[in-house]
C-alpha cells in the first residue's frame, strides 16, 4: 500500500525534534483528520541551516514531514520556496489518493515557516 520510501521515513524519521532558538516555528493542525505538524528552523546567510519536525498523525504524515526536512535542509530560502508538492510526492514514492493530505500539510507548514522568517 505504501512505497518503500514512505515506510523508511516512517520507521526511521529524519530530523525529528525541535530546533533550539529557532528563527521560525510553525504548527499547523488538519482538523479534518487530526494530523498535526510543527516545523522549527534556523537560518544562516539566507540558508536553512537546521530544520526539525514534530508530528502526530498517520504514516504518510510522519513520512512527508521527515522527507520535507531532508529536501530543504541546506537549501537557500529561495530554493526551499520553489519546492513543489508534486516533487515531495514523487520523492516519497507516491501516495494513495486518500493520503495526499499529508503532502499538503507538509508543504503548507513549510510555506508558513518560510513566511515567518
């Protein structure tokens, strides 16, 4: 049902936790399904130096949260802003239609965090 990439990020999440003294901290709740995602990040010289996540939710939500941190860590703010949801879904090996909400939550939270910088 889930791709090997989804299962890998769920079973071995990357960048879990919170950044100490973050430059941005955003939490978004999805009231429709109950998923929650919090991203904290630190920026240096317009580059995402560190990004971490805390999430509660389904397997795809945990996996998308983990992957989005990997995809943008080390990128400039401008580069991170250009990341598209379709790229996230492709990198995670695809998602069932019923699980696409996880990619929206990850991207919406990232966009809100970048906007707060």
